[in-house]
């Protein structure tokens, strides 16, 4: 009885400790920002590996998600004779929800896992300790550029996803299924609001970028420095990021769109 | 991977992201037709505004000339006080114009239509439209219809 209570307590303390270490790491990363500004080359290189290399999967997924939305939306809307609002449906669901969320899930799988594995291996092969021996702060030199690279890349990737999704929906709706071009765009422009829909989507993608990159970096930095530890940390990154994105999405949606 | 190539690719990536964002802002959303900020506000009182909402369009002859900017409630007269923001280029609307609440289509959203009056004074910031017609509430119309049918039925007997 007491043993199981103690085990529960140990788990709780462990979770709290991890949370605390995570927040301290985030603080340390932000403190490193002034040192990053004169050395934008570091940031550029990380944007390349985090952002540019994710463009392909994000673009292809966006295009196909938009095309599927076009097909399914047309099927439902045509039952009400409202297929001209297809543009509104595709654009609203992409800009508000699917763009930020699916892009963040892909980002966590594509870029987050790579970040964790890279930093975990740096730790396992004692490169981080090596940096410290040379009086270089590994958080500032290694983590800060990666964090801001993720934070900058994620909204751009989400915007790319949504834009290509809208185009995909347009190809299917306007090209394949014969929805009127003018009605498709005009209805969309009349119903989608720049502040209400587009800006809120961008805010979401900034939050998701922060959370996904933070989780990935923390898991890598905090992992057990063995090959097994790195593999578990990588798994945890993907699982935790995905859960965090979906949970936060609910909270953000309730805050932004609930009345 | 050379530094220069990395820089070019990152530049292309950021440009693509920004282009996508501008596409969403310009092509997908209503930035080009929002036109908020300038204009003048007039108020109108209605007995019942139905499901009129803030940002609902204000039209004249079917052309959108403004939006509803605020909806309030007068606690003394039990009327809805609707503030209309009309774009400043439409500054020659007679002050005895008639404001009605219409519904776009059978199930569409509600909007305010203005019918021009004959006065040679124009609406300005803060003026009030006194001639108004409330929203048609479907249940009321059906109720009246049934009531008059019932009366007709009585008179035949």
C-alpha cells in the first residue's frame, strides 16, 4: 500500500522535475538570443536543416490534403446544392485548423525527431561536454539556433501547407468537378476574414513551432546518453509533440473562435 | 553543402513561406474588401434585429457601403441600438433614409438595406436613422398566417 503510494509520488516528482528542467532549458535558450544575433549564419544553417528540408513533405501533404478536402467537400455540399461554397469550406478548414495542426504534426515527425536524435547523439558521444570543456556554452551554441530555426520555420511551413491546400482544393473543385471558378474564389474571399481566420492560424503555428521545437530539444538534451536512450527520446519527442499540438489546438481554438 | 547554397535555399524557403502567407492574406481572405478604419458612424434603432451580427453588411441598392460596427440594447425603450459604420466615400445619403433588415436568401445571413429618402440633408457622424423596419422573424409570420387562416375558417361557418 505505502509502496505503491511511494511509487506514485516518485512518478509525480519525476514529472515535475522534468517540467522544471524543461522550463529552465527554455529560459536558457532565450537568454542565448543576444549571442545569436551577431552570428546569423548559425541560424541560417539550422533553418536549412529544419525548414528547407521539410518543404517537400509539407508541400506534397498540403496539396493532397486540399485535394481530398475538395473531393469530400464537394460530395457533401452538392447534396445541398451548395457546391459553390466549396472554396469557403476548403480554405476555412485549412487556414484555421488543418494547416497549422497537420503541418505541426509533420514538422514534429520530420524535423523534431531529427533534432532530438542529433542532440541526443551529441550528448551520447560527449560532444556537448567537449564544448563545455572549451568554455563554450552548448545551450547557446547548439540549442538556441536550432530553437529559433524551428520557431521561424514552422509558421512559414504552415502557410505553405495552407496555400498549397487551397490550390489543391481549387484544382479538384474548379478543374475536375466543375465548380464555378468565380464563385469558388469570391465566396472564399467574402467569408474568410484576415484577422479572425488567417492571423489566428498564424498565431497557432507560432505556438506549435515553439512547443514542437522545445520538446524536441529538451528530449535530446535530457536523454539518457546511450543508443537506447536516444531512441526512446526520439520516440517521446514525436509522441509528446503530437499530443501537445492536438491538446493546445483545442485550447487555442476554444480561446480564439469560442464566444 | 556550401555556405552560399545553404543561404540561397534558406532565402528561397523564406520567400516561399512569405508568398504563401500573402496568398492567404490577399487571395483567400477579405483583406482587399475590408476597408475598416475610415468612414462615419450612424445609429439606428430597431424593435427586433433577428440574427443581425457585428460586421454584417450595410447595403444600398445591393451594393455594400458599410458594416454593422456595434449592437447595443436600450434599457429604457427596449430597443436594439445598431451602430452602422458607413465608408466615407458614401457621404451623400439623405438623413430620412429608411433602414430595413433583410435576409440574404431563405436561410442566409441578415444585413441592413438602406432605401434613400428625399431630404436634402445628409447623414453625418453620429446622426440617427429614425425610419426603420425590424427583421422578419419566420415564426411570427407563420403565426400570423395561421391566425388569419383560423379567422377565415370561423367566418365561413
